[in-house]
C-alpha cells in the first residue's frame, strides 16, 4: 500500500494522452469474456479474505490465506503453482507463482501481480482487492489460449518493504534472465464506500533507469484505453511508486499498474473492511483489468477455433437478467444439436438440454436467484455466457 499525491505533472500527461490516437478498438471476443466477470465471486472472495484476519508475515492467518489462494488456483485447473519461500526479519513467507503457458511465446511473460499480506488490520482493500481481482482474471483466462505466457503472482512481505517482490526479482528474474513483456501491478483498487468512485489511476514508470520509461508510457496508455473500453471506469495517469512493481522497474523491466483514485483512509488499520469499500467499483475495475490482460497477453486466434468465435456471435440469450424464462436464438440454421448447460458459481451443473431449432425457450424458475454460466457446445466448439436470474 502507498499514499497517492497528485502533482501538476499528472495534468500535463493527461493532456498528452488526450491528444494521442490509440490504435486499440473494442474486441467483441474480449468483451464476451469480460461479461463473465462475477460480482458474486468478488464479494465471496473478499469475504473469505477478510475472515482470515490480520495477515502479517509469520502469522497463521497469512498461511491460511496462502493455502486458500493456492487451492483456488488448483480448482481452476492450474497445475504450475509454485510456492517460493523467503526469509527476512519478520519471518519466513511464500510468494505464490502460478504460470499459464502461452502458445507462441511460451518463454516470454506477462506478469500480473498483487500482494496478499496485510498489516495492522485485515486489509480487505489493501490488498484483498488486488488479490481477488487477480484470481477472477485467472478464472476467466484459464481456458483462453494466449500467445504470451502469464504469471499470476501473489507476493508476500510487501507491507514490510517489498520483501517478496525483491526476492523474486533477485532470485528468479535476474539469475534466470526471465524474458518479461510487461509487469501489471494491482494494489488497493476497492474504492471508498459513500464516495463517487468512477476513476482508476493508471501508473507509469518515471524512475531510473530511464531506458524503460517510454515503453512504460505506451503500456500505461494502452492499459487506460482497455479500462475505458471494457468497463464504465474513467482513467487518470500518474507515476509508479512504493509497490511490488518497483523491484522490476529497478531491473529495467516495463511496468504499469492500477491504484484507486479515492484513496481509502482505512488502510493499515482495523477498519480496512468490506463494509468500507465500493464493490461495484471493484467489479468494474476487474472488468477493465481483464480486457487489458487479454490485450497484453494477446489471444491466439489461430489456436482458438475460429468457428468457436463465430459460434459465440451467433447466439442470442434474452432477457438477461431474467426472472426465470430464458429465450435462446441462433442467427444461422443449426446443422446439429447444441448442448446447453447451466452452471452455478461453484461450478455445479444445474440444468442441461439439447437445442435442435433456431429458437428455444426454457423455464429456469426452479433455480435460486444469482449469477450462472450458460455453456453452449456443438461439436468441438464451446462458448460461455453469463446468465443472471433475479
């Protein structure tokens, strides 16, 4: 966690980016994946994170959080999960490193990171918000082929002086000469209850060495654009400091990051709790972050069956949200049956039917209100849409 101060330099840079023409445009495939971000998941995960208590290094609470995070990745199907132990004055802790291998550039990495340790409080915003955001990204990226590899890293020891990220850079990045495309850091993005939270700060490198600053500027502009393309959040540009991207910046890597615009007054204290956050804001920040992750890691549309993409755009599901009756229509004539399944947020299948015609209607009144995943399968093609019952 850090403290944010605006300077006149910010406004100069905002003027600069306002006159810049971005080549990025909205990608409907990315948008479909982003639409599956679950507010329920975010709330449930933050509640669990908070319930572990004060997660300082050397405590059982931090170990319990570590075990929970690791188990969540295992439940998502990730198999490359490394616990990297390191020791310093406060004790021994672990960085959690989860790797998703890319198809085209498997040895080049987009690192998406957040710290999961807290200090003097349960740290639901600082940095439970970043922790659960990354896990939601990982859930939705698990089955998406990307050209670049992704490392989801949950650092420990951040609150004691970036201990975990320093260790990772010095004992993994440097000796292995790790090829890093970008480091995307997420620290305290939960907003403040009772305030208008409609802006996220996107952070660029302005430090030394200066050789990576220009590339960081570009990446941060791209991040801001993705946030605005795939969420309702506005963006500001500021400078990077005092979080886990700094050891990477010092090593000459390209960095960017996110930090809430309305800085919570509760960080590092007993009132950094779910009740003092804005969950709708965190939901929107998660959506924008997922759009950016898809852009930075680059979806491999060669590996991703083009027919699956076309299949997705041919499906209409309405009304959504629904009070129980769901209509499904297809823009083209079906050559074979479509297998339609509905899963709850825990991954349990709760409904299944085969669709043989262009228009079908189903009554899901028997299901509790909430968020579900509607899965459509025909042949080797599969697509997923979010379904809300209210």
